[in-house]
């Protein structure tokens, strides 16, 4: 049986993943380097070499994967993103073609985002942007300055 062929896009996120895959019995195909800050769009003439015999594509959120590209990859079984977002992948086309699309966000990613969200909600509850602007404008202290405490309150995000 031949080795599983995994395309790993070329950017800093995927470099770490390629290193992790190197210890497994897989053939790693590296994508062409992207030019920041724009998205990575592989040239059509590179598709046969990159996707022709690829089983799994491991791409970053800046790598664009179109229907045409998936159709040029007859062996492609899955497209994986190391982060939560899959906006750069044509998920409807993948579904039509029977290709699995998945993501594997690390705890550092989603826990960090949830912590930042709670931080911003708390900053708004305590009116920090308003108070910061007073300081920046060197404005006199307001006669009435409402104190705000989040003690014994539930802070969260619905939706």
C-alpha cells in the first residue's frame, strides 16, 4: 500500500504541523509559499503536482480551496484547518464531492479567544473606553462618576 499523501500549505502555522507529520509514515507535499498579507491562491498549473495524488490537504485559513481545485484532486478525502475557521474552503463544493472538511483548533486558540471576549465584555461593563477617553483628553474629573463592580454578577455571551 502506498503512503498517505498530505498537502501542507506553506506558512508559519503549517510549518509546525509539517514537522509533527514528519514522524509518521506519510508523504508530505509542501505548497508554494504565500506572499503576505493576502490569501494563498495556488496557480492552476500547479494543481496536478500539488493535488493530483493528494489524499488530505492541511491548509491554513489564508489558503483558498475552490471547487475547481477539489475537482482536480480525484483522491482528495479530507481538507483540514488547524484553526476554527474554514471560510477559505468551499464547504458546499466539498460536501457535493464527498470530501470531509474539518478543523482542529487547539485549546490555546479557543480558550484565548474566550478569555479575550470576557476581557472586552468586562471592560465595557466598567465603562473603560469612556474613562480612557477622559484621561486622553485631559478632561476634568466628572462631578458624578458611577462606580461599577462585576462582583456577584454573571458575565457571558449568548448566541
